[in-house]
């Protein structure tokens, strides 16, 4: 086991102490919950509801969009050091806001970006999963923050992939509930 495994155990240990369980980000074997667990996020942040919504808005406005764009640029140029850094940043921020599925996708991309020599297929899969989870999260943030979201940027970031990830029935339901279609 590497340092990443130790970090994951420590991070999830802290999160589990607050009632958050690591979940598989997309296996479809279990019923998928909401993209953001508001109660868990509030508990992890130690914030009341008003503070949580303020943090959520700041995350979306100041962190999420810019870091997703940085992730895209790093992937496009095969700058795996920057890709790892972007994934790491989003993993932590989204995890503490209760966005477990996206956080797990970022963890996988971070780990994939650390392989030496680079495992191009694993990185590509991690990137694609991260962007798909990001699109679901962004749509859900729009619903929660009551604002219109432009989700076309995720399609642009994934345009190099001729074959999109097939969503499970539960994931499709979540996407439809977020008014993506």
C-alpha cells in the first residue's frame, strides 16, 4: 500500500467519524443517493444551514468551475501533475460539502494521475468519470441554489470521447430530477 492509501484511510476515517461512508462512485450495485448530502455536509463543516448554503455557493462560484477548467486543460495537455492537483483539490472540497460521489471520482482520478509510468487508460477513465459526476453535481447545485446552470461546458470537456459513460437507471433518475433534459 502506498501513501495514497494511507491518506484515503485517514480522510475517510475522519469523514466516517462524522457519519459519512465512502461509496462506490458509479458501480450501480446499490441505490444511488442525492449528489449532495446536505445533512452530512453541514455536520462535516460544523455549519448551520445558512452557513452551509453560503459555503456551497462559494464552492460552486470560486472553486468548482475554475478547477474543472484547470482539470480539462491539464488532461488535454497530458500535464498529469496539474491534473492530480486539480483532482486532489476538488476531492477535498467536495467531500466536506457532502458531495461523496464526485469526491470519490476525484479520488480515483488523483490516484490514476499518480501512476508512474502514466496509465493512460486509467487516467482517461478517471477523467471521464470525474467529468460525468461533475456534470451531475453542477446540475444538482443549480437545483439547490435555484439558478440556471450551463452544463454544455461538460460536453465540451468530454467531446474527445466518442462514447459517453452509460448511466445506471438510478443515475439517470438523478440526472432527470435535476432538469438536465
